[in-house]
C-alpha cells in the first residue's frame, strides 16, 4: 500500500546557494544572507563524523535542500536499496526543504559511471523511470523533485521530446520538478530546439525549485561546467521562467573556480531583483 506522501509546501520564492567547502565556516555560523542551503546528498549520507557535524551546524541556521547525483532513476534494474536507506536516514536527520535527483542513469549493480548519463525518450524508458520515481517516493514518504539534464547527445529512437517526457512523468507519478534553466539553455543550444518552448511546455508541472549556473561556450557545443557566472541569455530565460513559476525557489550553483561568498550573494541578488520584477508584472 502506498504511504501518505509529504509534499514540500512551506514558504515560496526562496533564494539559496550550494554548500561548498570554501564556505563551510560562514554557513555554519549563519553568516550568509540566504533563505536556504542546498547540499549534495551523497556527501552527507554517512553514519557520523565531520560531515554530519558541519551539516548539523548549518541546519541550525537554514532550511536545507537535498540534491542527489546517483539515485539513477533510469536504471532498468531498479533502485539501489542501500542508497535509499542512507538517503532516508539523512532525511530523518534534517527534515529537508526539498529532495531532488536527476533524470538520468548512473550505472547498475555492477557498474557505476560517476556521471549523469542520458536516456532515450520512449514509452519503455517512461515506464522504467516512472516506476523508479514512485518507488523512491513510497520509500521516502515524500515527493521528490526531478531535475532536467544537460544533453550532449540524442537518441534516434526517442519518440517524444524531453519536455513531453518530463511532463508525462510528473502527471503519472506526482513528482515535482527542479527546473535547471541553464541546462535547458545548454541543451537547446546543442540540439537546436527552442528553450522558451521547453519551459512553457512545463507550465502545468509542479516546479518547486530552479537552478541557475554558468557554462562553457568556447567550443562547438556548450558544456555545463558550473565554474562561472550566469550568462545574459540564461538570465533572460530565467525572467521568462520565474514569471511562469513565481513560487519556485531559486538557487545559484557553483562547483568549480568557487569565488568569494560576497560574489555569489551578489549574483543571487540579481535573481532576487529579476524575480521581484517579474512577479510584479504577472501580479
């Protein structure tokens, strides 16, 4: 029997940053002016020690969102039960604001790629991913958010678009969405589709969180690097996105060449200003 599922209602329109090692102390002291902090779930899915002590201190000051990178929702062989058990323990420790992972696969019981691998968008894949999402939500007792991937290849036998695939997943599973605006822009550039059409097609989905990040555009394809500021074109797409999903929380991701906390907060303040302007326009 399916358990009652907790949805992440709470406050809306929040603005946050990722917890990264150079800024552990500042977040542990509550010295960063953000509404929430996002962590990489796997870094804290441990029994004890310094990571959990750091997280305990951060959690005393901020709501925390869990963002996973290895649930492997596209795995035909099903979900890793040990992974789910450790994630469930972490959820019980911190009562997170959101729990999210990626629309991808990362391996199986005999092989782990340590990467976010793409899926074909077919009825078969829809069945596999939908089954895994519902299993995860049943096990964890809460809604999970699915993040749209960055794409560098496509499959000839895909029968629907990525946005149609995600919208159908949301309909059949009740999952929420973490809409990565930079990923939409990068994939649209790489595969020549309309990024605005993609976002608009998700208007009926439960978009709870938005990611913003920078990417490398120095070659023939764009690469999602998270090592620089958000570019002007992604800010423009964010304006369109936050107007459609004004209650969604927004977060800036930076995973490499991490700048000072003041620089990150200043960039996050750009998102605050844009969101305020767009919310005023849409009422």
